[in-house]
């Protein structure tokens, strides 16, 4: 490990890996540090992604567990709505194997020339004259100072690095989805369909998911609002009830826990010498909880902008701001804001109201399966929604 | 006082993200609390997916 790098990246998830690859490809020196002893494990994810994955990488069966052809929404009253893509035979998404996928991304960063250190933890930020200058790092039981022109904080939901730099990254309790998931096998599922269960009895301010991982195997999980979580009604309690009823004979071969933020992104994702990406920047989707693609997108973009700014020799927040502006104006940035507002509406709906909205449709053929398309389709059958929820129209643009 | 039940904790970091004081730290496979910073607010105990955290004297939330 060198004492100095052009860019130091905290965290070896998809955000950090994509940033590292972009910086190294621009010909600058770069180091990714990851506090866990292995990249990609333990998994904290349901591993579902949409077609946007193609914007970043070509699919490889090595890290694709299942190819998804349609989705099912199960209303609180049990009614099933089938969502499929108009284009026959089209895949609408994938369930990844993140143990392999995250490794692949890190391998690509390393191959591009980035250094990578595992079991190496940032313990503090080095801040001088109001600018981030590096990190204090614990490596093999020793604390070292690593200086860098720019630090990219890609440290996931915990997001401590930005906090050490003076940025409040606290997720409000009611906007933290607290999750438990079982990787289950020997269960009756359709291995090409993602299933989502809605309802306050099932998963208050969240949902239960079944994401196939292959034949008779799936990620079966739940996320609920932190506000709804307490002794006796923790996500594990809800999930155990669900599994007991739905898959009483299934076998649980992995326990996965985690939190995902459903708040708005940080007000600023840059400071002097600092850029914040992925979950650390709170850019996971507030409605779905999806954050893999958003972390990859912001990571890559931050790496590119960091390299540009270093070559130009200006590392102030005002210049790095370009990164912040680009992602906010991107389809991802706009989608986050839209889905935040849809979430705010959804969590206020009673089960009865949700049932009545969903009862209007049995099947949706959509061009692409996305929240915007689903909401649009629901409004077609429930025009009163627009009147009652006046800002829906604005949200959908 | 916050107590961490290591036999239940899944070291996922959900608690770290909601701590307003930055008092929690996940060191790879175990969670630590900085007793000087922790104000026993109990938010971490509320959101824990597994129920691994407990504040002896939880303030009303
Ligand atoms: C239960 C659950 C289900 C989910 N399901 C989906 C899904 O189906 N689809 C989807 O798109 N998203 C899903 N997500 C969200 C998704 O997992 C995240 O958005 C994604 O992993 C974010 O990537 P990242 O690179 O920002 O952070 P992470 O992947 O969390 O990587 C951050 C890394 O930083 C490391 N780190 C932290 N602090 C330090 C430090 N001080 N020093 C060194 N390293 C550090 C961590 O160990 C970690 O490896 C889910 C999340 C949860 C919890």
C-alpha cells in the first residue's frame, strides 16, 4: 500500500468498484480499501436488477442466478396482478449472484490498474484547511495515514466516512427499511417470476419479495419501515410467519440481514476533496429499495469526474459539484425524486384503498416494467387517483 | 446503556446508518458502541432487523 494515491476509495461494493475502474482507466493512481476480508460477502441484498445492467456490463452466466420474464404483485387481499413486458419472450430483469458479481467488478477495477486491499478499514478522515486529504486506515492491526487528492466514499448504508468529514448522513428511523431475507431451497416457485406482496399486515411500509435464484430456490425476504419495527414485530417475525404459511417445508440455507435507505439523497454529495456514491449518498431507490445500478452509475460517474478534476488541478467542492449536478439531472436522479414522492403516497394508503386500486387490473402489459409505467397504468383504470392525489400528475411528468 | 447481543447480531450495519451520534461502528464481523457518544436514544434498538440491541433505560420514542 502506498502512502499516497490520486484517488482513495472507501468500500469495495459496486459503487467503489466502478469508481476504481473509471479512475484507473483514466490513467491515475487509485486504491480501493474494503474492511471485510472478502468482497461480496456476506450478501446484504435480494440481488434483483433491471435491464439497465446492460449499460454497464455484459451478462455472464457466472453471476446471473436467474433470468426474469415477468413479475407478480400480490394485493393485500390476495389478488394477483401479473406484470409482463409487451415484447414477447423478453427478459425484464435478472437476479444476480452478488458473491460473484461484486468480485467480478472488483476484478475489473484491479485489472484496469487500481490497487485493492481487503480487511483494511478507514477509521477516520484526514481533513486539512477545510478539505479532505485522505484517510486514516487500519491495515493488519496498524493505523496508517493514506493521503489522496480525492477520496470517494463508497462505504454503503453505514456511510461513516462522510460523517467523519462533517456531513450528516443519518437516515431517519422511519426511512430506513429494515430487512431480513432467507435464501430458501426446495420450494415451489416459478423460477422466471419475481413476486412482491403488499399490505400492512404482510409488511408495513414495505413488501415481501420472492426473487428466484434458480430451480426451486429463491431469495425470500422482507423490508419494513424502521418506525414499524419493534420487539415482536421485527422483519424476522413477519418473514417467519410468511415462510411458515407459504413454504413450511422449505429449507433455509442462508440468513441475510440489512438496512436500505428510503430517504432522499444527501443534499450534497461532494465537498472539498470528497465525493460520495451509492448507498453512502443515499441514492438507493426510496420506493423499491434497489440500489445496485444506482451505486454503479454514481460510482462510475464520480470516478470519471474525479479523474477530470485531478487532471485540471482543481479539487474544490465547486468543481466536483459537476458530479452532483449530472446525477441529479439524470434519469436516475429524476427517478429517485419521483419514486420518493410515490412512496410518500403509498405508505399512507390503507390496505382497503390499495386493494381497490389494484382490483381494477389483472394483467398489465408494459413496454418496460418500471414503477412509473405501473403507476401510469393504474391511473388509466383509476382516474380518480389524479384528483385525489393532486401531485401524482406532476410526479409522472 | 446500550447492550449488544453478539449471538443475535447479524453485523449488517442497519443500526449504524440511523445513529444520530455516529456512536456505532461495524468492524467487519462485530459491532461496537462508543459509550461516550451514545445517548441511549434507542433508535438503533428499534430498527435492528433481528432485535440484537437493547437500551437498558430506553427513552420514550
Ligand atoms: C436486504 C436487502 C435487499 C436488497 N435488495 C436489492 C435488490 O434486489 N436490488 C438492488 O438493486 N438493490 C438491493 N439492495 C440494495 C443494494 O444492496 C445496495 O444498494 C448496494 O449494495 C449499494 O452498493 P454500494 O457499493 O453503494 O454499497 P455496498 O455494496 O454496501 O458496499 C459498501 C462497502 O463498503 C465497505 N465499508 C464500509 N465502511 C468501510 C470502512 N470504514 N472502511 C472500508 N470499507 C468500508 C463495506 O464493508 C461494504 O463492502 C438491497 C439491500 C438490502 C439490505
